[in-house]
C-alpha cells in the first residue's frame, strides 16, 4: 500500500507512550489507519487491483501494520475501496472513528430511533462520528465535553449536531441528564474517558440501560457505584474495533454501513488539522494537548 495520508489516533499515543496494556516486542511499529493506493498484490487476492484507491480499516491490533511511512504491507481484508468522491485525507479520517462508533452504537449498543445516548469526549473524531451515526438512526445524542470552550464549535457542525451539550466540569452532570430526559436517564452511554465522571454517567443512565467503555482517557481511577448497577439492572461492558472487526461478518457489516452513509450523505469525517509527514511529532503533540475538534491527519 502506497500511503498518501495517515490518520492519527489516540491508540498511537498510548502505544508509543507505553501506557497501553498491549506490549508488542521491540522494535515495534505504529500506525493504525491510512489512505493510499495499492502498489502490489499477494497471491490469492482477487478483490483488489494495482492502482486501486483504498483506505485501511483498523481490523487488527495497532502494532500490526506500521503505517507511519511511505508504504506498508496490509491484509487485503482490512482494505476498502474509496468512492471517487472521497479523497485520501477523508479516507484516513474515516474508519477508526466511524468503525469504533458503529461497534458501540450499532453492533453492541443496538441504538434505536427515539433513544437517548450520552457521548463523552464528543469533540473527538469518534465522538463526532457517533453523533452523526446517532442522528442517522433517529436517536437523540447528548454531547459531553469538559468545558464550554468547544461548545460553539460543536454547535457549528450540522451533521454532528447534538440535542444538547453538557460541560462536565461546569455543570451538574447528573442533574442535567435527568433534566434533559424528563427524569428517565440515558438509554445508552458510549464513553472513552472513564475516571471520576464515570460514576456520574452511571447515575444518569436509565434503568436497564447499557454503559460502554471504549477508552481510558482519564488517568484517574474509574469508580463504579455498585448500588446503581444492581438496583437498576445496568450493564457495563467494553468494546474495541479490532476485536469486532476480526469477525468477517461484522467487518462486512461495518464496511457496508459506513460506505452507504458516506455515499448517501449523513456521514462525513470532520478533520481538525493536517500536518506534513515531516511534522508528525507535532501532530502527536497536538493530539496530546486535546484541543482539536475532529480528526488529525498527516499527509505523506
């Protein structure tokens, strides 16, 4: 695969820093997502041709590929052909975000029209993708962000619109959730943060509701209030895109859902900023600062 653009993901940061529980043998490669062209094909590959414009769906562990470079060997099952309307920057900004959101909201969460879903870290690429998917399903997404600094920018993204936005460090999270849901609470929580706020999300979940963890952005311990769990029949579970995409049927369903959404219009990646490959260190620093709204892309 001749790499034209690289999508920067939080997974790259945690793997590089050693914070990730995954400990690949050194020297290890990183790079989880990219868009580019097929330069060569292995024996037995029938569904692609040299010159095809493709994106790589993160269907394996982040250390499997090593996409930080000009070319990489990638499994054919991880690739998806790009429509003519999708450029390489958009390709590198799509599949980790929308794939993760699809796993949490659709494959596991079973989100349906009329249901309320809480989306912490809503300004992240996954958060924005989840807002778009929730809207496409007719659900009611409530965005959560730490402060009001990103509220105006979130409100200015029409496809990623939220029914309401809660600034978790400035508002009473539980009271706001209850107010916005007429006292019922949220049907689904899709959280990449954990930490101290997670207990508040548990309190704000409706009886019989589901809380899904897909990240650990907070370095604080994640407290789980047991009384709320058993007294209101709540479920807490974790998900990851590579774990689901390891199944061919699930990977096929994901590709169809996102490809159709891109073609029909309700899904479109939001790119916060692009960096040239020579500034990939700065791209990592920009992500670590946490000020972006949307995806960070590196052009090669």
